[in-house]
C-alpha cells in the first residue's frame, strides 16, 4: 500500500494502516536504546552502535 492509495481509497482500514505505519515511534526508540545500553551487563560499544544505527531510521 502507498500513502496515495490509502488517501484515495478513503477506507477506514487503509487510513488506520497508514496511520500505524507513520505514527511517532520516538518513545519506542528510546526505550529500546535504553534497554540495550543499560542492560544487566551493559551492551558492548559495538552493540550500542549497531542499535543506534538501526533505530535512527525509525520515524519520529
């Protein structure tokens, strides 16, 4: 599905799907980072960098 398809279809389910795909994930991103950074033994610098790189692409 593309954004224009959901806007033009105007069906409730398409609009809800678009909303879920584009909603703010800032809190989820920070929670994930904190869990990795402050885990029981703490994550290695390499793991921290990897998680940061992965989560940088989450829409905020």
